[in-house]
C-alpha cells in the first residue's frame, strides 16, 4: 500500500472538480426531456442553453456555434464525416490533410478514408513536435477539402500555430478543423482570432465527468450531421440531450475560463519545477516537446536505459500515477508514434514518461515525485543491460 | 489530487510477477563476475534486452546472473527463470520454454507473453557460448528444434538462425532461402508471426 496518492495523469483524464461535481449532482433534478414543451422540459432546456453559452465563451465562440457530443472522438469523427457530405462531394475537393501526431480518432481513420477515395496527406513534424510549415504549404492545394491539426498534442504538449495554419488552409479554400481537447482550459483559445471552422472539445479533460464533448462549428461553415434521426442541436446531432453532462461541462468551462491566467502561471510553474528538479537529480534524460510552445502541465521526459513501463509501475508503487510512450504499455511492439515521429528514436521513446499536472497538483506533490523518482531510475539502470 | 488514506495496487500482472518485479533475484552486480558462458538477446530499440551469464560445474548450472532492460514482465520472467535453472542440468535448462516460465509466474497478459519472455533464449545463448568456449559440439540443439513447415522440413531454429545472421527479414526472403510455405502454404501465417518475433528478439 502506498502512503500517498499523487495523480499526474491529467492529460489522460482529469478528476471532477468538486465545484463541478456539485453542479453535476444538482443537474440530476432536471430530468425532464429538454425537448419537451412542459415546464420541466423547458427548465432543463434553459440549463442546457446556459451551459452552451459558458462552453462557447471558453473559446470566444457564439452559443449557437457550439454543439454537444458524446466525447472528443465523436467531435473529431463528425468533422471527418464532412468529407462525405453532398456539398464537399460536389466540390470535387478530395484531399484531407492532417499531421503525423494527431489523436487516434483522426489518425486511425486514414485507411478508411483512403478506401473511400480520399487523398490523405499527413504532414511531418520537427523534433519539437511543430508541424513542418514548408511541407504543409506544399501539401495544400485547391483540391484540399479539409485540414485537421490538433491545437496541442496529448503526449508532448506541443502547441501548433493554428492561426497561421488556418490562414494558409483558407487561402486554398480548404476548411480548417482543430482538435483542442488538450488545449482548452489550459491556454487562451480564441476562435475569432484563429478563424478555425471547427474545433473539438472534451469535458473530462476539463474537470467535468466523462461522456460529454463539444464541437464548435463556425456560423456559416458547412456541416453534415454524424448522428442522424433527431432534431436536437438544431438538427446537427441527434439523440436526447445529455443534460447532466452538458450542465457539468458548462460549469467546468466557466471555472476554467475564470482561473485561466492564474492556472497557466501556477501549473506552468510547478511543471518547470518538476523538470528542473529532474534535470538536477538525474543524468541522461531528455525533455520532449517544445521548450516554449507547450501546454503548462505537460512534462514528457525520456530516461535513457530505463524502460517506461517499469518506471510507471515502480512509480505506481509510490502512489504516483503517470503514463508512458513505451511499447510495452501499449500492447504492441511499437512505441508511441508521436514520439517516434519527432525523431527521438525508439530507445528514448521506450524510456519516456509523461507527467501531466493539473488544477489539483501541489508543490508538495512535485517534491514528493522528485524524492521517489531518482532511486527508481537508478535501480532500473543498475539492472539494465545498458 | 492526493489522499493520505493510501490505496491498494491494481495491476494487470499476477502477485508472483509483481513480487519478482519488485524483488528481482540474481541480478548481476559484480562487473568482474567470472562467467563460463554469456548470452545476450533483444535490443534496447525493441524495448527488451536481456543478458545472462552462467557458471557451470559438472554439466550443471552452478550459478546464474542477469541484467534486463525491459518492462515488468521482462524483469519478472528473467528473475523467475534464474531461480528455476539454478542447479539444473545443462540439458534440462536448454529445454526450458517460455511456457514453463510463464506458468511459474501464474500467467502473463496475452500480449506480454511473446515479446517479453526472452529469458529462456538468453539462457540458451549463454549455454551455446559456454559450449563454444569449451570447443564442444552442442548436443542439445537438435532436441529443441520444432518443425514449422512440414512440407520442406524447416524448423524454428533454422528460422531463428537466419534472423540471427541477418539473412532474412521478410517472409519472401525466408521462402526463397528455405522453401518454407511454398508447397501447401499452411504454415505461412505461423511462420510470419514467428519471423516477426525473432526479428524483434534480435533487434533486426
């Protein structure tokens, strides 16, 4: 039994903020179907619209531009589904551009898209995880229908220049989507400034419960519903409204926006302290991702000569919860494709640990990790063939 | 978020695996360990690498030490293997299979079995090395060979050796080298699977 539990896996999912949880519990009272005309239905409807306003505000969108979905992956899938809409089919634009480090809910659709006649291009990234702008500009042409590039990467935290990427896409008449699941509530996001056409969000990365996502659809941007057979969300997503999920997400978005500046500083400071501490205490490490353009809570670090799953499990025994890019933890023989695409090599990818700090991470917890981690790495290196 | 109440671990591994992972036995610590045979398999790039050194007395494994770069099941299975073969006759040790080790560990998750249980191969490599140093023929080798392609009589050891010598890296190359799977073709799928395991194991 570990003495202490230190949760440093906030990029995988966040705990529900107690403030959000209160709202979640209260929302259970509003069980009337939001589509019903009676008072109870209207009450639930009003709460949902309030949540829509709050969620939209987090990214400076207008309420009617935000629809709720089941999760970030659904939002991503719904946008990809556009490629098969009548409108885009007619336009003869058959090219879809994304990056090599997208989330599986974009990444793994490639073969399906190719089978269905879409010309898929994946743009490479540099060693820090930034999209290669030259390759991107070259890939873009007037046959490009849609571009999808994530705002921030889940594993290494690298933040892309979405504004420039969007502007280039628009120059060619292409539509622009960004998966902002790992960025919303962590950095300032303004859809009016970046001018993206679509953006995916997820509740459970934002201290709301699991099972709720959102999709920003710019007013006037084409859209083809992914889930059919209902009038909900103005015909853009069928299915009874998830009242509890939506209200919780609204509450989470409100809190995130209110504390954004202060959290960027505080969580960023803790992350920097963790990285600095690890650098001081452990030799032969590599900090992955971009040194500056990175979300505040993410520290992805490779330890040479120590394998990721073993580090993860020894840390688990000390109560510290983290992730690894090692193949051994994924069930395949290949390590993290994100790390491999940044070109750091298989050895460093196998030895990578992602610490993702969040709203409830404390300075004491960072100190605790700095105490328990060095002996673990030393022990593994001693028994390693290195 | 932290709690001082503590919590119980919940792993995909059995208690036995956990125990060997946390307290691995027979790790090589002495850089001047006088070994009679040494074997190394896997590669760091593949995520698992194992080194085994043995001391031999009267055709028995008098002592064994090891080092491993790898995941929990790689560490635990090597540790378990080292306990199993201490005092064992060379011939018996040479026949040890990944199944034997896995059984003693109370099982491993399916996807871990193939990639992480390399201890038996490292041990075999160490015994090979011992016999080579002694200038002795290897009397055990033929016993553990298993026929993969019945039509052409191709064994798993042949495939392993070809991979080890960097002679084949694809099924096509294996087919042109040995004729495997060129008659009834029944074994192709299994052979390809095996080929990939050996490629992984030897970091090719």
